[in-house]
C-alpha cells in the first residue's frame, strides 16, 4: 500500500495487528526496507497496530533525485499519518529511523506518544566521510562492495562467518537498494545535527544502544539519553542491529516501556 507525499513521492507502508490497538510506527535503518522488522512484528502486533514504511529512496518507495533532508523524512511520516488518519502514535526508529524519531519528537510533539530511539545518534560526522561514501556508491558498478561493508558494521563477526538466512536476507535488502536513494539518505544523515534541539523532546523516551556498535556508538546513545529530560538508557551487548542480534531482550525492553 502507498501514500503520495506533497512533493509527489510514493511512500510504501504496511499494517500488522488489529485496528483497535494503539499504533506503533517502526522506522528503518539506512540500506534496508521495512522487512528489517519481520522478526519482531509477530510479537509487537499482538499489542499494537504496527505501521511499517519504506523511507524515500528505499524499498518500494519512490526514489527522487538529489540529496534528501531529515526535515523531509520527518514530514514524510507526518503526511503518512495524516493520510491514514493517525493523530498520535508510538514511534520506534533504529539508526536512520532514530534520527527521524528525534526530529518528530522535536517538531511534532503532539503526534508522538512514546519514543524509542535505537542504535542512533544526534549527529554523525565529519561531513567529508559521507561525501566520500556518496561519491563511492554513485561510482560503483553495483552494490556488492557497499553491501558487504554494511554487513560488517551491522553484525558481529561470528554471525557473519556463520552466514545463514538472516545474513542472506539483509544482504539481499542491501543489494536491492537503489544507489541514488542510498546517496540521498547519506546526505540527510550528513546534514543532520540535533545535539542541541533534542533537549526540547518532551515525549517519554527510551534510548537503546549497542555496546559494540561501530556505526552509532554506545556513547552516542548515552549522549542522547543525557540530553532528553527523563530519558531512559538501555545498552545491549550488540553491534548495530540490536533488534536482530538480541531479539528477545530487545522486544522485552520495547514492550515494557510502551506498555
């Protein structure tokens, strides 16, 4: 299913769970589609009307040309909520999705009930690193090298060495990612700096960090939790995709906080 944003971009979404349940929006990491949450939806949808979506440039959503902005990514969520008649929702965002969650908590506090910011940061830099990544992904003949680089940063070595369906699934998502869409989202992260404004977030907030995360470090998570009034911090013994690597502990934390 799709909605179309004000700038004429198609955003793909999916619901799971009964219509009478409170809405929980899940927002994805860069380089993935909403299928990154497949392993959690069966449990979460017993308690929530789970709404997943593909960020512009990824999955089944449209791929507009040029750099994207965090402001536009946040407005995509608000326009989706408006189109689907959702006034307020819980929001769980991982990595890029966590940037979007912070933006929503700052700019649309009346739309967010409880906020979970997972394996994310308020700012990542320097900008030159993202400029190099954008140039490299556009120059590459395909996504194979980029995909392997992402996987090495997302999972512990023992999981990568073992391989199997989980690694294969995320590799397939990465290989299917449009390179222009990836470059556009890299630009959104490059230009985002929420370190001062997250102090304005009023929603009850849980920050989940990965102890061994090399993308958004445990310190990034601790800094967010320290800046948001009343925020809680949970650090799991994981790398970047804590929802996959430590699924049961992750789900337990999410359900305890939201319920």
